[in-house]
């Protein structure tokens, strides 16, 4: 029972992680901001979690725009595809 | 007669583009989709669209830029289709207990990320990509959409026809899983 009441005020970790995710993509409401702040005040795990997902998000974003790993496509695959495309254009 | 000449010019230009840009387009698509066959199909579609809408091509942009933008739209379409089927149904919550608290075995551990250059560490990126590939296709599609489009999350939800809270929950489950996977495979070995 006490746990239930605490969770209404300072959120459960499950709910806190959802707000952390939402915060990455859009703005939180004033109420959500306060709830999340209070929760992190008492929860080290979620504080760590936020730091780590912000880091993951940063890497994913960077990786999405500028490939970090080289994709080498075998020459033969490229040539086959080129031939296929030319055939389909000429149809 | 004139239009035939015109068609020949278009055909020659496009053939030149096929010769020049198939490789970079295929490389980009393979990278974005992690699926060789699908990547090849979408590159082929890209050139067919280029032929059909050649008159929309403005000479002031690079052909490659124009082709990439067509290809990106195809990739986004693909992810959008997949993400539409995303559900957050989870049989058993491996991260949280019945009170919504972290399960002991799932609590985030400390990562040493302050003084490292993991952003440029290809080994780390490989692990990250491997962890992403373990997600259900619909979940990773939802994530990819977010990075491919310069759009607010709200707009993406409208596109997909899903509620915002549903979308955050899907992304959150995906992030929980990727985070745990990275921790297990990189930080706490």
C-alpha cells in the first residue's frame, strides 16, 4: 500500500524509464518533469539509466547520419545490380 | 522526333548514373537496412523512379544527392510499414518486478563512458549494431524512423497511426533491451 502511494507521487522505475524515453524525443509536461526529477532524486538506478540512454541515443543518431563502419559491397554484386537495373530501365 | 531525342538523353544520363552511383547507393542502403537483397531492390526502385520523374530533377543539386533522397524515402516507407505492426506485448517483464521496480539482475550498472571515445570506436559500434539487430523488427523500425527523419516524435506517431504513449513505450522497451545488451557485451563482461 505504501509502495502504491509512493509510486503515485514519485513514479515507479518502469514509468520513470518511459518518461526518460519521451524526454529524448519531445517535451515533457510540467508535471512529468517534476515527477521525473523527484524520482531520480531517490533512485540511483534510473539516474544511471538516463545517462546511459542519452549516450546510446547520441551514438545511434551519429551512426545513422555518418556511417562509422565501412560497408564494402563486393564488385560482383554491384555489377550484377547495375546490369539488372539497366535491363529494367530499357523495358 | 524531339521527344525521342529527349528520351535518349534521359536514358544516357540515367545509364551514366547507374554506372556512377549504384555502388554508393547500395552501400548506403545495405548499411541502413542490414539486408542485402532488400537493399538491392530499393536501389533498383530508386533508379526507376529517377527515370519516371527525371523532369523533377533540378540541375542545381548533385545527382547523387537527389538519388539518395529518393532512396531514403523508399527506406522510410519500408520502416514505416514494419513499424505499423509494432506492439508492446511482452509476456514476462524481465526488467521490472510487479511493483514496477528494477529487478535486481536488471539494474543498470555503472559504465565508464566519461573518458572514452566510444563514439568513434568501431568495435563498440559493431556491438551496438548487433544489439539493435536482436530487437523485434517492428521495434527497431520504429527506432530507425526516428533517426532517418528530422521529425518530432509526435509527427512520426501521426504517420504511423499509433498513439504517442504507445510509441514512447515501444521505444522505451527497445532502449531497455539495447542498453542491457550493450552492458552485457561491452561494459560488464
